[in-house]
């Protein structure tokens, strides 16, 4: 669900966040209009709004874990975790986490990839929010949900700054609620 | 403003009354002259008062003990300093960020540059708290749009770090954050990248230093601030 339809209709912060996101055409390949959040991170006010909106939503939901997907989930997750008193758990590409991990494979357009989490990072029963900068097909987030559910954690919601059209109208992913701040920006008059 | 760089190994605590404090290096935040260039009278004036050793900040030992060491990762012989356990300790993680924020708030720092990927975990909370931009410094081909690159040496071969063109302006004052400094190769590349576009790198800040790898020396006259030094 989009924040604007869920209590934040007309909230000027959402426009500020959207305006701060840069679109880079044809990255990483032709036809993809890449939603670049690095410009959001350069805009201190808009970045703060982003974190504040998630914090306001999750602070009273008894959340004990924020799980962030490498690498852009790392840019948003820890600030939210710190503000609500939750742990931060990184979900990483293969072979980055030292020690014992569990892995979950997921489909890419061509081939598969893998997401890993530390064994023991999340005890069973803990309430978790999964965070990433953007959701497109939902493949990565679905893998994250599966990883967390395999260890008995309860995924309460997935949170993303941007939601691509594929998820518009979808309120759930893998049965889990999806909370998104903004739609992708478009470039006028572009190919 | 004086600040404390502690040389505390992960297993030391300050609990017992017979505790011998580790050697402290008090590093003046505004120090610009290396000691050898000070005149005799300057050196007295510049010496921090050490009539009794300052207590290490009480938050440091909990931060240190929250860091997990994984032997032989990513390869045999390396004792990997794993900060993910620090991120699971909400108070210790909070204290880590607070220690950096207390040091850098009000110092006219407009940029916090974080090195992929663990610098992305510590940098943004610091940037938000001190009112600075966060600039990710990334491995090749991750940043979309126009970038500048800096190559640096690895034990075998080279690697590259990239930053967006236009992310920072000449004259801005910046920190560089990473979880750990080892040889200092990556941090040096990050310094060069920022300096190439006219940014003043005020200090490099890491949670952990591995002093035996002499990263501090490799940074030369660039100040380094760490919370925990691990031998």
C-alpha cells in the first residue's frame, strides 16, 4: 500500500521525498529507468522525512528487528532501527557475512541470486520489518521473507521508499503487507 | 576540543580496581601541526594535560565486547572483526553512533562519506544527526550516472572505489566512515577521491582499528578517530 493512501494523503513530505529522487535512464541496461536514491541522501531534510515516516509508523508496533537488504537497505534500515530501539540485521549477498549463515535463492530475470542471514541473529517469534530502497518484482523481498520465516521470525511488513508499477495495487507480498512511500519518478519526453 | 582515542583490546574491561588502564593517545581535534614541527614552547602548550589518565568513555568497553571475532574469515589466518553483533545490541549500537555524533556535531561538517557496504550502516545515522549529506562510496558499476573513480592496491591486484560527480562541492568539509581500518588502502582511495573534487577531508572515522596493519600511518597527516583498537 502506498503511504498516500494510508494516512499520509497530501503530506508534503512525500512530495519532497519524490522530488529528491533522481531518474537515470538506461541503467544498468537499455530500457530501465533507474530510480536513484543517492540524491535523496544528499537532501538532509528529505532523507530525515523518509526516516521519520517509517519511524512514526513502526515505533508503536512492537518491532524488535529491522532487516535491511544489501546494500541500499543498509542506508535506511539502521536509522529506523536506532530510533525505534530495534536490532538491525543485514541481509547480504553470498559470502559477505562471516560465520554461520542461512541462504535463500531467488529468481532474477536471467539466472538466480542468493540472500544470506546470520544464524542466530533473529530468534523465533521476533517481529520484523524488512526494508529496501525499492521494490520491483518483489523477488528479493520474497527471499528475505522466506529467510526470516525459516528461523521462526514474524515478518510484520515490508517497507520500501519506492514501489514500481508491478506492485501498484498489490497490498501484499508473499502474504505480507507492503508499505511504500512513493511511486517512481518519470522523465518528461524521454524515450 | 580534546577527544579520546582508546587502545582497548576487545577483552579488556575496566571493572577491577587493580585495572591498569591501557595507553591513551589524546588527540586534539584541531591539531594541524605534526609534533616535529612544533617549537619547544608550542609543544608544551599543545600537550594535552595528562596529570592523570582520563577514564575511557564507559560506553567503549560495551561496544568493544559486542564485536564478534570470527577466525579464518575470509581466509585462513585472518581474525575477522564482525560488527553485525554490535548492530544486535541496541544500546551499544546507539552508543557507537552517539560517540561519533558527539565528536562531529557543530563542527561545520556538511558531508559524511561512507564506504560500501558497512560504512553505509554507520554513516547515514551520523549524517542525519549532524545535519550532513550522506555520500556512498561504492564498488565499480553500482552507482548510476556519472561517477569518478579511484584505484587502489590490494594484497594481490587492485580495486576501485567510485563516487557520483556532483555529490559534493569544492570546499565542503567531510568525514569518511567505515566500520574498520586495516591497511588503510580503501580509506586512502576515498580521501583522494574527495580531495580531487576539492573537498576538505576533516577526519576518517572507524569503529575498529587494526594497529598492526599500520593504516593510521598510511593516512599520513589525515586524522583518524577510532573507538576500539584490536590487536
